[in-house]
C-alpha cells in the first residue's frame, strides 16, 4: 500500500484550494488588521479603559494628633508642594467627634477645597457629616494639574456650626515643604496626615521613558555586552551544532549561556584562590569582544554564510506537489512519540541539521532559502520592538524608585557589596556580617558584582537597572526557547509578546526584588528547549548536550528552586521519549555535576551544621491573589482550553500536540510534587507552590502560543472571509492586550513593598559622611517570615550602602544561629515598647551597644515624635521625614 507523506508533521495534505485562499486573501490582510486595531483603540478611548495610571506623590502618612473640627468661620489650611506634574488626588484620614448633638448628625457638613498657588479654586466638595464614619479614608479627586510639580497648593477644611468632622495630623514637623494653620495660627499638629497622587499622562510617560533610556544607556549597553560575551564565544566555537539559528534565537541562547558562564567562572576562579578586579574584568571584556568582532569580520569576508543566522529568519519552504514522497511502507514511529504520527524528512537535511522532529514546521508564509527583503526581516523587527517596548514599560515602572523594593533587595545589595569587595564567590559574609555559612544562591550576584567593579555605580541604582533589564530580556529568551521548540516565528513572537506585555509575571518580580529567580527564569526556556532537542531531536541535535550541562549548572548556581523545577521536566521528557538519547542526558548531568561540584560540597558542609528555619503554616498555600490582577484568570482559563484542544489533537495523532501536552504534564507533575500534606506527601522548605506558580507564565505562554497559532492557521484556511475576519479580530485583540499590558506593567509596583525612597538616600548619605565607621544603628523592623525579622524602612539599607552595623541586618544574618537569636530577641523586646519618650525606653538600646537611631520615611515601631521628646536622645538629622537621633 502506498501512502503520501508531506514535509513537516502536518496530518493533512496541502490542497490547491488552500493555496488559492492564501493567495487571494494575502493582499487584503493588512487593512482588516489595521481596522480591527483602530476599532479597539477608539473603543478604549471612548470607554476610558484601561483606567488612568495614578501613582503616589507626597506621602505624609504619620499621625498622632486629632485636629479640632472646623466650625463657622474656622479654617484648616495645609500647604504642600507636589513632586510631579499631573496632581489629581488627595487622601485624608478623617476624624468624627461624637458630640451629643442631634443637629450635628442631621444638619452638619464639612467642605474640602483645593486652591493653587494664586488662590484660584481647583475643586471643592461638601459632605454631610452624617455620612462620614470615624477613621474614614477620604479621597478628593479632580482633573490632573499638568504643571503641578514644584507649585504650592493648599487644602482647606471648613464646616458649619454643626460640623463634627476633622482630619488626623502629626505633632512633629516631618513634612518640610508645607505648613498647617488653623485660622492663620499654628496648631498643635504640625502637618495633616495626607497623601497626594498624580496621573501619568501618555506624553509625560514617553518623555520620562526617553530620559531614563538616555540616562542609563551606557550602563544597559554594558550589561547587554557583558552578558552576551561568554555565550557568544561558546556559540561561535560550537557553530556546527547551532549553525542555523537566526539572530533572535542566537541572542536568546547567548544571554542564557552568558549568565550561566559568569556564575561558573566566578566559582572556579575563587576555588583556585584568585579574585576578580576591575582591570581583569575589563581586560577579558575587551579581548573577548575583539575575538567576537574579528570572527564576524572574517566570516563576512571569507564565509558569508556564517553570518546568515544573524540577519535572517530561516523558514521552511512552502509545500508543493513536487515535495510529496511516495513510500511503500508505513513510516517508523519516533521513539517516545506515544503513537503520534511522525513525518518523513524529504527536505534537504543539510539545509538545517537542527530541525526538530515533532516541531511545528508548516508555516504558511515560508519561503525557499534565505531572503533579504523587508518581508523576511519583519519577524526580527517585531521581536526587537517587543523587547524594546517591554524594557520601556519596565523602566517606567521604577520611575520614582531610589532603591529596589522589599526585603530581598537589601540582601542582594549586601551580597553584591561583599562580592565586589572580595572579588570572589562568597565563602562567608565577613567583614560585613559575622556569618560563616553561605547556603544562598549567588549566581546572579556574580553579574551585579562584576558590573559594580567595572562601573563603580551606586549599588541600589545598579540593581534597579540590571533587574529591569534582565526582566526585559526574559521575553527574548522565551521567544528563542519557543522557536527551538517549534521552529515557527509566529508562535515564538506571540509567546514573547505575552511575557513582555500582558502577563502579570515576570513583570511583578520587581516589586519583590526577586532578581535571582528572575535571572534563572531568563535561562530556563533555553535550557528546556535545548534539552528537548537533545532528547527528541536528530543525532546532530543530540550533540548539543554540553549546553544542557552548562545551563543546568547555571540554574543550580543562580537559583536552586528553578533548578529543582527544571529536573522534573528533563525526567518527564526522557520518560515520554522512552529513554531516547539517554546517554547524552547522562553526559550532560555529569558535566553539570563537575561544574558545580565545589559548590555542592560547600552546601553539604553548611547544611549539616545549619538548623532548619521554621516556616509559617501558610508557607505552602496556593497564591490565589496572583490570579486577580489584569487578565490573569482569563489567561489561565484559556490555557486550560488550549490544553484540551492539544489533547484532542494528540488523540488524533497530530504531532504538533506533543509539546503543549508535555508542558502541561510538567506543570501537573510539579503541582502534585508540591501539594505536600494535601496529598499525604512530605513537604520541603526548599520549594513551595508560590515559587513554582510565579514560573507558570513560561509554560503557559508556550502552550497558548502553540495552540492559538495552530487553531488560527486551521481556521484561516477554511474560507477567505474567515481569514480576513481573523486578521481583524487579531488586530483588535493585540491592541487591547497591548493597552491593558502597558497600563499594568507601568503601574505594577505594590506600594506596600517600597521600603525606602529618595529621602532615605539623602539620609544614608548623611549617615555615611558624618557618623563613625564603628557606629551601631538601631532601625525599625517587623516579623517578616517565621522567626526572621527584617528592616521595615530605609534602615534596612544602612549596612550595604554605608557599612555601618545595624540591629536588624539584611536577612542573611539568619545563617548564623547565634546572631539570629540575638536579632530576634532584641526586636521582640523593643517592638513591645509603647512610649519612646520615656527615658527608660533607651536602656535596651544601650545594652545592645546602639549609638544612633535611624527612622526612615516609611517608619516602623520607632515613633519620631516620641523619640524627639526623649531627653536621652538628640536629633542630629531631619529632612523629608527621615530622622537620625544619637544616644546621649
């Protein structure tokens, strides 16, 4: 019996009618796409969706004094100066006095008025007192004031004789840009408790983005070239394995290999007792790029084809009737394909030895060989646009930050400072902390410490920019990984777009300062795709096993949790492939073990004498809250739908379904392994559901992209009218996703995680300049996780920025049991003190050897007003809500 087998894994023969539909509708595709985009844009403007971006401006959130209610001719006037243009909202915390007066409840009212610097009315609103409850948050909204930055405004509170409503204030003058007056006289309170917010307009956002790009262009260029260097050299040396990768995939692989290589180089250089210095890093950087550029020039002159991967997106040619091959026997199934129908390779195998059997190669817009016209440059231009847009919105998200947010960021600054000072992979935390164990993952910090040595940049600023740049590179490596899985530009571009703009993760990583996991996530898609190729690919692809070993070693050193998530994927693919090419995976495992062996021995030594830290009972709870923002729930539902579509295709033995089914099985396997006590399984503190969920965006992007493009292509071949309607719908959906994603990414920061601001930067600079190097500084803190205490304001940054000792260091102090108990005992004692104006309250600080007290702009259990009234303390510094006291 003769059968007809076509090029690629598609299960249906290309029909002349399909090709005629494609030709007939091709010339009409762009107009409906643009029309759909315009309709979506007009609808968005008319409906006011998405909502305007409103951000924090002035934040005077301290309170301890009830301001008397304004009645009759009485007026409360608070002046303030916004820091940004676009002032649009003022928040007050109201007080309701419970007078025994029925008229107050029935006839009382309070009026809120905003005046500009010239006394002109901006807005006014009158509220009945009977509708106001005690401690109610009140928002006074008004049209954005486009030139508000640096201009003085006045908020006025007044009421009738029956008014019983006022606002909270603070009795210490911690806001220096404004004053509080009642009837023209100073009041008991120095300032109201108030918060202002501004609206970020499109024009202001564009100008600010351009400014941030220009201000940080040199640093970002250095980061990109620094990360690319080791990977570029590896790809050049091994080009016979990765010869036909176009520049998008080539760059993604180079970034992943580069990040892994720097971690491994730092580890082994430290092992032999050497250390990195600025001159050695610059020497390797310059010599390495001379080698890369020399190879490019030599290839351009002698072997022009070597440059093809950088400038073209290779595609599989269109199917033609001449491509059919007549066979007298059924094709041999691919081992591990679980009954899925493979394709017989009839295309010239020398064209691309790395084509992946089982991948989706049937691009309808394919072409024969390479071409240099604009059409075939378009995927590359789109990819660069997606990456640039992702970087722009990520930079705009940190526009108001002086420090990376949350608890992890100060520990990254501590480790970066330590490694920059020693030039080695850490073996202890001395001299910054008396800690001799190093069980953390330090691969990311080899990058930040190298850049700190090379540039001398401020560590907080360096971490902010490097972290957001790495975040913007994740869509690039997702694109590269998707292309290595599927060999389709459309699928890869969609996956990269989803991760860059509409998805909540990895953009939200910035609000945690989760830079280590972010770097590992940047590597993970390349590691997964290369592993897939080694196991399920051709003999040529199996020779890429050294890259699997190198990337796995990098994951181990950069973020151990992501490495643990990678292991089940490798095992699952190996099992589903019935052990195909297991020898190469064994070789890759051996290579990875050799590369990280010194670190493994060190970890065994550290953990053998390190008591496990208890975790709260909620440590492994499912993070339901992550599903609320944006379109996250819709994406998860769509992911479930696409999985069932892929499952149905798999039942029908369509080989393109192998990848989404495998990825879904991987997610399910990880979920089962982490369910712990829910399924009667043991739990581990090394990995929890939260850490795994925030990596879910990677398989979700791949599954959605693969299935969506497949369904889209199938529908577009039904009729020319359907194809045009699909292009219009695609234009509309991409526009809506773009608008929603940009809005979400720009406003993605959680204000609760911002511990320090520009005022803290000035305070830390003063502390570094005028305090003794041996000073011990007391800082506010809170019980962060289990028995671990962490700094609650800018004081958390004192040690990595100034080198001064603090009562609650960055959380790596927990690696020393004695220091951990001491920090916990101290914080438990002083957090119970109710009145810091009592001279006896200072006794516990003296016992701890404290010389100074730092109160950040966010604050904590140290109340600056009470500290100011304590005779045992002296105020040394006060500016913009940051105060520093000394003990007499």
